[in-house]
């Protein structure tokens, strides 16, 4: 039912029903940020002797209740303008892209667990898709540019099919129709398991804010002012509501997908009306599993060739936000520490092996620990508006150095020296 709920969430985000929804082309999907804490909660319930159905009933019941934490938080997020600054959102978006690049590269090489990871036939197939997207994206034809991703994926799938790398054997076991059934396993609750999941629901709004900021930038929408803050508030509210609906239909919590911003960047299509068509497709995929099963046959290298570019564009969007925020000493320190912690945890996950399970589940995500450190540093590090970089270019100092080091035989009225003095004089430049 994840695809069915994704349809509802995507439609609400694009349509903006009342105060719910950002009004942007934002795809909703299952959030992997909850996976580790939900697994831990499941083990807690299992340790008390619960059956499989009771475990699922408790997990979905907890997720349903915890979603209201994000719904409540969304009503105050517009008050946090001093917290959700361009430095914070830019760092979060950059971390999203950088941490996802590993996923794209792994898929391009064959996918997790592939016995022949990195084999030449995987790299060739992924490279074909990547190269096709790059070439089509640089053509003068708008139609080809807009269709670059879908053409690349289709070509890669066709080549994989003709070379015998697509297996349709399991298609016969896929049901034709899957009807949604609310709370199929019942409804349960556990306070101890609720706390860590609720904490994640307080952190994911920051990820959503970053996604919506990147979406606004790519879509040529404002990232300051009342319209921007209203979109952030409504988008986070939609996230919480969609997560509650997801739990009702026996699915994991939902969030906006940053990968979507990469597609918008590549295609140049940001119209929210496209979201309505995407929602219709997701309905078909959710209610008719046989349709979705065909897409799941897509070889990992084909997906990796496309997603590698998309994830890279997400990281670039974050870098753009940071550059516009101004990388003076304070901001450089915040970004450096946050990226270091986020990418460090992603590269060396065992660094948290001796932490309590609750902290391990919360800070095991590079986005979570990066967002947390960015916000804390942004709050407590003093903001000096008149900071001067050590490496900033100082025209007067440079002129002094030139004059001190000039040869003695150079006349003081040398025309070139006068020109240099005039060019380096900051007072002569318009502000």
C-alpha cells in the first residue's frame, strides 16, 4: 500500500487542500529515516512475546500516533525563522545529495549484495544510461531534454532485456488487484517504543524544509518571505498527515523525496499540475501490483545510471544555497563540522556502536546528525556580521605590497603603476 499512499500524499502536496500541502511538485514516499527506530521498536514488542500480527499492529499504531507530533510541530515551524536559515537548509540539502550518491553508485555497480559488484557489464549498462541522459540534456531540442531521464531508463531497460538480464519468472505470482484495508492488523500502542519514533518525527520536518527549499530554488520560487514560510508550514503539515494515513493503510511514514528535485533540475519541469498525473500513475501502481512489478524488474545499474546524476544535482542545489548565504568564517565552521559528522557517520557507521540504542537510532542517519549539529551550531555560535575572511582580498594591503616590492628603478610617475593604484583603490569603485 506504500504506492497507494504515495499517490495521496503527492496529490495533496501539489493540490494544496486548505492549509495542507506546499503547492509544489513534491513526490511523497516511504521515509527510510524511520527504518532503524521502527525495527528497534519491533524488537521491543517482540521481546514481550507478541505475535507477528500484534507486532505490526503496535508498530502501525505507534506511527499513527507519532505522526501527530509532526502535525503539531508544523504549526510552530514558521516561528523558527532564526533556526531554519539558509545555512541550515543548504547543509541539509547538500548532505541529502552526498549521502545518496553512495546509493546511486552502488546501484550502478550492480546493487547491494550483488556477487559480481563492479562487473564490467554492470558498469557498461549504467554508463549507457548516464551517458544518454547527459547527451540528451545538452541537445537543443526541448522535447529531448525533457525526456532525457525516461529515454535513458527505457533504453537501459531494453538493452538489459535483450541481453537476458530481465527475469519475468516471478510475474505470475503477483496479484492483479490489491484493495486498501485500514488497520489490517489491528491497532496497538507502546510508550517505550513510541519515544524514539516520535523524536524522528521532530527531525524529519527539517529534512522536509530542506527538500521544499531546494524545490523552490529549482522551481524559481521565493525562498524568503511569507509565501516561502507558508509553503514550509503547509508542506510539513502535509508530511505529518500523509504519515498518519500511511500508518492507517499499513505502511511506513511518508516524507518528501529529495530525488524529485534532481529530476526537476534535469528536465526543467516544475509545474505542480504534473503532480496530478504522477499521482494517477501511483494509484495504478498501488492498486494493480502487476504494473508496479514490471517496474521493479528494472536492473539496478539502469536505475543507478539515472539516480547518480539526480543525487548529484541535489547536492549542487545545497551548495548553491550555501554560496548565496555567504561562506564567511562562522558559516564555514558550521558547514564543515556538520558535513564532517554526517558523512563521517555514513562512512564509518560503527562509530556509534557503543552508544545506547536510542541515540544510535537517532544519530545513525547522516542527515539527522548533520541537521542536528547545524542547528545547534547556528544557534550558539555568535553571528558576527562584520567578519573578514583571512583569505579575503584586501585591495589596500595588496597595493602596499606592490609598492614596497617594486624595483628601485621604477619611476614614481610610471603610467602602469598609476593605473594599478587606481584599479586597486577601493574608494574609486562604486559600492
